[in-house]
């Protein structure tokens, strides 16, 4: 066994909604590796329109830490709990975090999306999201890839070029002319 220590797993933290950036900064200042996925949105007030960066998963952020030494994380202001089963923290799947990070860094404009468990499962074979798996949806003459974080039962969607996607499972039905393919879940 090599002497190289693997990083701690990612855990989801439930925090006060609207205070995700505060908690992320606090954890970062304590030396933790945190990941707060954000998306851009425009909000209109009576006198102006403003672009905001909001949490992709409101009330949640991700942090790497030793689960056997979680008290410093739990004592961080505005952290309510570590997502898990009972009092046992459950790590978030590394591939799900990696997929969300790729989406956030792709420049394709992610947005929150309702959690999906079934649908058309695809793997992206081209473009900035190469290798990411998710569910392909058709929305208003465009296509979106939906990636889910199972532990949080939350999803994120990003607009993609349908030509980038290849099926993971068998074809569910043949499309009519001009309609997208539907694939069975893997």
C-alpha cells in the first residue's frame, strides 16, 4: 500500500437556506475543501433587474472531511446536520459530485431541476461534459441533461446539444419524425 493518503469523501451538509455562501466561506477559512454549486439567474425588482448567483441545491453544500472528526463541521454556524442515515453521515457518490462540478464549470448554464429517478439515461460522448451520465429531456425545442444527487434527492439540468448524447440503456421506443429518441433507464 502506498503512503499517499486519499482525500476524505464528500458529504452533504444541510445548512440554513440563503446562507450557503456564508457557510462555504467559513468552512474554507477553517481549511476544509468545500463545493457550493451555483447557478446564475436574473431577478426583477420594481426599479431594476439584477443577476444573482444562487445555490443550485438550496440549503445544501458539499464538504470533504473525516467523518470520525465531524464536530468542527457540525459546530460551524448555520450548519444544521450532515446528511446521512440517523446520526451516521453517508458520503455522496464521487461520480455524482464530479458530474455536478463538470456541469458547473462547463459554461452551459445549469439550473435547478426536480429530482428524477426514471427516464432516458444517456452518456455524453462529446463536448465539455464528455463522460457524464444523466437523463435526457426535451424542453421547448431544446435538450437538457439532468444529473441527480441521489442522497439529496435533488437534480441539476443543463442545456446540451442532443448529438453529444449516446444511450446507456436499450431503446424504449422509436421516435416519430423530428422527435427525440427515448431510451430505457439502465
